[in-house]
């Protein structure tokens, strides 16, 4: 039994029951909600380790709820569920702040594996690597996947932390969009998804995201991380 708590939001009662049972059997605590309004009420009282969220729901949809959670400073992994599986829809989810996107119908086992991967990325790594990268007034602790500033920690979403960790292992070296997509396990969405994650990360680490100092674009080749003061 883990101590990790998952909130599942979907307007399909049958799917909710299935996911609650399956995730509980695999050691997670699970809280469910049938719409965005109820999910917001729940999230006022608990801090989950991850949220599994349907996109198409009556009332406020999952994309709007995701944006609201991110704008409110909620940084736990968010995995979106939807019957709309086109790449453009998945990119919309990433732009809203989601970490992953799973098309319906799906195998519960795949959902479980994706959740575990995002939970590992979101958790402190225990200091296996002692490297701390300067990013102006910020610092990124590679081993803990922790970004800090003069006033303390600046927690990244799972997707942002994963991208920065991948680039941190290739400092000063150009990584193609394809290589980054493969490392982040978003290859099936396409290289445009990498650009979305880069844009989000730049908003966190750059003084002026339009003129990036640390996460630079190399035209026609990809991206390169260049830490510095």
C-alpha cells in the first residue's frame, strides 16, 4: 500500500467505479468526482499526488479545470482522459498545463503505468545526483528535480521537471525535438508537444521567455540548456 492519493474526475459513473477499484487494488488512495465543480471542492481540502481528469464533461470541461488548477499554483501531475485522440487535442491539453493525455478507450494497465511514471518524476529523487545548476538567480537541483529561488522552492509540474532533468543530462549539447520527445515519452503526440513544454518551462526559468538565456533554440536542430549566473 502506498500513501499516494489520486483524484479521478469523470462524468461516467461506470468508469469512475472501475478506476477507483483498479487503482485501489494497486495500492493507491482514490477520491472521485463527477464534475469540475465537485473536483474543485475536493481539492480545497486535500493535496493529491496526481489527478486523472476527463476532458469532456457537462459544465466546465477538463481543459478549463486544468488551466484553473495551474493558475492557482497546483503543480501535481495531471493526466487527461478523452475520446478525442488527435495530436492537436493532446497539444491543447499540454498547453493547458497537463502532463499527459490518454485517449479513450484505454487499458487500465496503461493508465497505471503512466501514473507511476509521472509520480516518480514528481517525487524528490533522494539526492543520487548532487549537481546543482545555476539559472540566473534560480538553481535547479538535478537529483531532487527541485527549482529554487531567493525566496525558496519554486515547484515545477511533472512535465516541466522532466524536461529540465532531461536537458540537464546534456548540458551544452543540442538535443533534437525527436530525442526530447522520446526521453519524455511523448513521441506519439509529435514534436510540437516538445515546443509546448519548452514554452512552459521558459516561463518558469527565464527573465524574458521571448529572449531566453538558458534554454535556447538552435534553429533547425533543437534545444540546448546553458546554465549560468
